[in-house]
C-alpha cells in the first residue's frame, strides 16, 4: 500500500521522564522490549493502516479516545523517524487502538498461536520469519517445523495435501468485533487425524512439504499425543460405514472381544465343533510363548538362543538331546565355539536341573506354577553360567541372558536381570573340599560355598543332599547309597556331572591307530592311545563330523567300556552272528571289523526307523556283511537258523552312562525298572533259542543296577538248568563302574553246553 493513502497519526506527547541512556540517536533507533510490546497488534481488526512517524524525538500526545484511557503518559520515548513508515500487506491490518502507554496498537487477526511468537513487520514492510519458542524447538524436526499446528488444540495438524499454504482463518469479522476473537474454519475444512481402518505400525512420510508447513521432503512427524501414524488418519478419509441392518433395524454393536465367533466348517475328517472355546468372548491377548513351537520363536543368533530352542523342544517333545541339537544346529551359521558352548549349556542344564531349581526357588518368591516354563528355562541358562560354567564372566552371563529374555518376551528382561544379580550375591569365592548344606558341587571334587543353607545336611540325610546338590532322582540315589555307600555315590555323581573324554574306535580295515593319530595331530586335535588296539582317547571337545577321516569311515565314536563288548564276544571271520538289539549299530560294526568283513551279521531291531542308522554306519565304514531286519517285540520275523554268536545288548536304565545321556537320569523310576527287567529277560531267552551248541551269547547293558545285570543272568541260568532243554553256563562277567576309567556297563559271556 502507498503511504499517502494512510491516515496521519497524531504527534507523540512529551515524555514525563528523561529518555533512557541506551535509547540511541534518531538515525539508529533501538528497538527495546517495551517498544516492541507497543508494536504488537491484537487479532480481530482488518483495516490496513500505516502510520507516519514524526520527527526525531517529538513528544507523543495522549489520545483521549484511546483504549488505554485519557491522560496516561507513554511508557517509552522511543522515537520514530519521519522518513520511516510501518506498513502491512492487504488483509493484515487493523485500526489503531490506544494502549495503556498511550501508544496506538494495531490488530492482526490469526497470529496468536501457542508455541510460536507473534509476527512483527520490519521497517521495510516485510514480515519477519515466524520462529518457535525455545521450549518448542526440541519438538521440531531439523530444518524447521514440517507440520504446523492450527489454533490452541495440540491435536490439530496441517493435513497432507495442504502443504504450502498457511492455515486458513476467517478474517471477515466486522470492525466492531472483539479483537481477541478469531473465527475457526468449518469442521469440514479443519485438518484432523483419526484412526485408520488398518493398523499399520509404519510411520507415514509426507513428501514435498510446502513452505507453509516448513519445506522439506521425506520428513516424518508424529502429532503430539499420538504414538504413531497408524493411530491417525488425514482429513477426508472417513472410516467405512457399517452396513445397515435389514428392515431398517440398527446393526448390533459389540464391545471389543465380546462379539460371537463365526462358525467355520470343520476340516475333512474332523467332527464339527458345537461348542466355542472356553475363552470365547474374552479380550484377545498376545499368544502365550509357552505353547508356541520353540523353533518358530527365535532364529538362533547366539549360543544361548540355540540352547533355549533345543531345551524348549526337548521339554515339548520329550526327544533325545542329541537328536534335537543336530536338527537345530544344521539351521544355524554359528561358529564351532558357539556350538560347543550351546551344547555344554544344554547338557549341563538338563543334568543339573534339580540344583538349578533349588537355586531358582531360593531367588524367586513366587510359586513355580505361576512362572512360565520358557522363563524358567532362560533363568536356568543364566544360573548355570554363573555357578557351574567355567570361563564365562558374571557380567557377560547376566547381559547375554537378559538379551535372550528380551528377545523371547520383552517384559521378561527386568525380571531376569534382578534374579541373576541376586544370584551373584548368593555366591562366595570360597572353595570347599567337603560337602555341607552351603556347598554347591562344581566339579573335580570341589564345592562352591554359598551364603545360605541351600541343601539338606549331608550328615543327617546324605541321600537327600546328593539328590539336590548333584541333581539326581532321590530313589536312585538312595539305592546307590545302600549298595555302594555315600563316598562311592559322591564319586559317581561327580563323574556323571562333568564333561568326559570322547573315545574313538579306529577302523582297522582302512587305517591303523598310529596313522590316524598323526592325522588328528596335523589337524590340531590332541589324542592319546587307549587300552585296546583300536582305541583313541580324544582330549578335545569337537563336533565329530568335523574330524578328519569321518566321511571316509576311518573311525567311529564308542566308549571304552562298550568296545570291550565285541572284544569279549570275539567273533571270527566267516562266522554267522546275530545282533538282537542292533541300533544304532556301534557294536554291530565293531564285530564286522573284527571279522575282517568276512561272514554274515544279521542286525535286528524292533524300531524300523532306528535300524536305518545301522545301515548308514555300515555304509560309511565300508562294511558289506551286515544285513538289517525289523523284528517283533518277542523275536518275530527272526531267521529260523542257528548262529555261532549272539549279541544281546538289551535296553536298560542307562545308569552307567548318565553323563553322556543327560536326560536318562530323569527317566528312572522303580516302575520303569520293572518293565525293563521283563523285557531284558525276554530278549535273553530269545537269544538262547538262536545259538548253536558251543556257541556263545553276550548279555550286555550300560547299567550298573544289579536288578538289570547279575540278577537277570542268574535267573536265566537257574531257569535253564532245571528244565530238560539246552544247558548254559556263565563263562565270565565284568562290571565297569563309572569313572574306572570309563562309563559304567555290565557284560556277561554265556556259553551253550548242550
């Protein structure tokens, strides 16, 4: 607008007080805070006004008709230059009013917004940049505001598609309207965000934001009070209407989780379900982690996550640890060291679960039934690392276990962290050599002293102490204490709870022991010669399939006590041998190697799936005299011929190999032992009916229980001696005790004399 069209302003009155020292000269006026207050316009006026400034330092008179009241002196003597004017663009002006300081004020509509400073015009007539207050700068993205707020409501935002234009306000108010009032746009024009029909968790991006919203492309801004853009919908996109009910009735509305379920047709072969699930009508919650398949919960990235998956699969399916571990480790890309750590955690936690349970119950003041099983597994992984795993710092054990808990269930992290840090306070640095109620067995006949009495007294109830501290079934420990004494039972318990050496059997048909040892040394594996000509003791813990010579069939894995079985039976080349319980085939293949792969071996087993393992081992070792068959529980489908030698390696309680088969100790029960004894006696009678006169039977178990060993053999010999049938005699028997020097086992060589 032009200056001549602007009305003249009355001259300023003389100030009643001297000007401030920093008021400046007329050529360079100082814009002080009080003067800026007089220049700020209140919204509500719309007439364009520019005021002509008077000569330097003229007195400004008091306007009697001003809003500030007559006779009031101005609060500032800031001069206006005669050559300077204050102009406003069209549509942004108002008529002057008189303030309390006697200076005219000008109304400006639509610029009083919370969070932003009022606009001022500079002396050239242009609007200065609108800046947020310091308290709101942290809420703006870099580069200035991207989405501007409209009015005092913090939940109203500039909608997508309106970028580049300032928020609209009604400026058509009359001159007599209240200058503090502004007219908000109609509801249809106000931008408002609502909940969208689809709940996406990805934030929305507003590209090409215009200058009116703070120009910037690809910026993401979430409104205050809204957690994500999934909880907001731009104006104009209304939620879909619910279809009208028939006959003009109102549709039935249900609260969340209370709507009835739709009946779905039952799959083929299943009866239709007439009743809903018990929780129908309740609110839907996240699925319980304890009922999901463990392999779908975590894609193992660390050794502890792999251990968690295998342990959960073992608990869910009651499968062998070795089988589950082999299936799980093939799906990962973990390093060999991580695999070894995972396997040690798995076997150790299964072995010492009673000890870990006692620690857990002393640290968690809750009923164990209310603690989710996966959460208990995670805590036991941490407790095993802290108390029983060598070489892992405590802080590393706590951190890695807490990260595992967060990945399994985010709300478990803090709870697991608190339990493990309390466990650290329970442990001391003292090492004991004698058992006590505060002594935790850690291996190598040593105990870690605790700060509290965690176990029963070893002097008053030795069986209860060994069962809890060493983690064995109470009935089994009481049996051992009665048979072998307390000291021998503790020695066996230490042996079963430690990592033992791996014994290898060299295939003498392809190589010799010394050549194979040199091959292991070249691959940085430490090995020593064993008691038998084909035995090697491997002093390193390694995955067997990674050893040199495994694909070529140069060796097999077999414990030293088990290698004595084939040596004691001593099959010769050209003989016909029957193996009644062949799977997985270690003793079967050893007999074929001793026979120089000459003769015939019938490998029989009642499990068709396991008998395939015999065929696979024989094929890898290059043995061609082994023929596999599947038989019934009482020897059905066996050949009608007689055999020179019969091996009866019967199923047993595995009490001699509880260290290598950690889950076997928890399958022990007196009832299960009675079932095994009946099966063992049946297999021995079947073997006696298939051996020729002068032939021999080897009855073998990996148990140290007399009920499964000596008593079965004595009952068999007594039964055959009274009848008028074939006669048998005991040639020799040997019982291997755990740790002397290998695992426990029993072998009895029986010969048919008539």
